[in-house]
C-alpha cells in the first residue's frame, strides 16, 4: 500500500512558488468561497459531491475576485494586489494552480491556467470602472452633540 504524502501547509506552497505572499493565497481562497456562494448559493448540509456541483471556472473566479477586492479595498484594490505581486488575472491562475498542485484545491480535466489569461485589465476594472455603490456604504456618522 503506497504511503499517503503529508498534507502541505499554505506556507509550504508560498515557499515552493516563491512569488506571492501568504495573503495573496488567502485572498484567492476567500474569493473562491465568495464566487462559489454567489454562483451556487450557500452549501447545503450533507452535499456529498459539493466540489463537483460547486465548481467555478477561471473566468468566473477572476470576476469574483475583482468583486471582493473592490468590496474590501475600493480604489485601493489594485494597490493592495500589486503589493502581493498580483498584477494580472494570470496571477490569480498561477495562485489557483499552485494550490491545485499542492492538493489544496481541485480542478476538472477542462480547467487550465490559460483560463485566467487576460480575463480583464486591472487598471480598467479596479480603477477606471469603479463606482461607489450607496447601498454598500456604512451608516452616516451622527452629528456630534455639543456639550454645554
């Protein structure tokens, strides 16, 4: 019986790839959860083949990562991602496939890193097309009361 390889940690992946910091991988994992939920809804308890039924392709994941970056950082999204060496959608793909190669994510036979190539332009989608959504704004601060 062949021995099962020990599970790799995220730090092992970061060190093996050597390009992106742990935060970039955590962001992609968070964005994947966001995208899966957006496309497939919340996971139902007892779903056996959740990874098959809840698959997202590279293009959809890129758009989901864009959405979550804008929600979290607004116009600073491109700057935050660049600090992590993520400057194109292909970087998202390289991160995803590093996680796949280290058995931290699964893919289908049809998935390739090329699915992430040129999905969108970072400058255009993370800056030029950014719109402030009033529905996403926090409550307005209350006026300070004067003390007598």
